[in-house]
C-alpha cells in the first residue's frame, strides 16, 4: 500500500489569485482616499500658518510671517509647518512628469525658506535676500502648476459650467499666488522703516491662496474619483 505523502504547506509569500481583482479594487480605493486626504492635508496645514503663528507668538510688533522665525515661542512651529508642507509637496505625485517635478521643486524651495531665515530687522529697505528669493520661486512654481497643469484635467469634467468654475478657481488662485508675494515685497520697499502689518496680511493672503488652491484640487479629485464625503469622513475618523 502506497504511503500517503504529507500535504505541502502553503507558501507564506503566495497570494490568493482567485481574489486578486477584489484585492486590487480595495487597494485602489484606499490609494485614492490617501491621495485625496494628502491633498486636503496640504491645504489645512497652509491654512494654519497665518492663523496659528500670531496666536502662539503674539500679533503686536510682528510685521511679517517670516519674522516669526525670530520669535522664540514660534521658531520651531514656523520651521515645522514649512517643513511639513515642503515634504508633502515633495511626496505628492503630480499627474505628469513636469507637474511632479515642479511640485517637488516647490517643496524643496519651501524647505529652503524655512532653513534660510529672513533678517531679524523688520521693515528694512533691502531689495533682495535669499529667503525672499526662495519664497518667490516657490510661489512661481505653484503659479505655473495652477495655470498650466491643473486645467489640463478639466477636460474630464463634462458639464461646461462646472468645468468653467474650476478653471476660474485655478486662475484666481494662481494669479494671487504670484501677485500677492510681489505686492508684499513692494509694500516693504515702499513703506521701509515705517511698515506695519500690511506686509503680514499680504503674505498671509498669499498663503491662504495656496491653501485655497489645494482645497479646489481636493474637490476636483473627489469628483474625478467618484468618492463621496461619507466615505472620506469614515476614512478620516477611522
């Protein structure tokens, strides 16, 4: 009588290919949610910058966002927020190689903004410093992404009025992201030693325009991916 061979143990690295389609659909759904939440998170962190810094470090006598680097209570917070935004931009995957390169460059530039602080003297008439140069280059990258690359996906939105609203929103955000930093620089040059909080609020408005861009992008992605707010909320709260 033939001796019965023992059953071969299952390969621990094997995948149940009978369920591969279900696995792939489940993974794609979670990947889409992660992509959407990352986009929304960039907007939330940016929104916090001009709000949290004066709440922690004080408002009176602080005439620019960048000056909060020199406030002891907010130096780590300022650097941490900019590093978080910069890393998110580096890790965020644009939908084309050129867009991805610009977002990565923007993230690196924002980290440079955090690590190369502005001078401690406020309201000087210095025409240029590297901190400002990195900041302008950062906003210029987002300006190109907003006006050049973000609108290319809008062809997938079939309803013309909705497509037009997204296009206007991207144009609005992009123009503000290049005009407001230039306006802040102009105000500082014009007012010189007599500057007040006008520079702070102009810089803050530029950051809010950046946050607005990412919230619009999140809404667009939500529509393109067909995800409901209930699904996103359940994912956020676990």
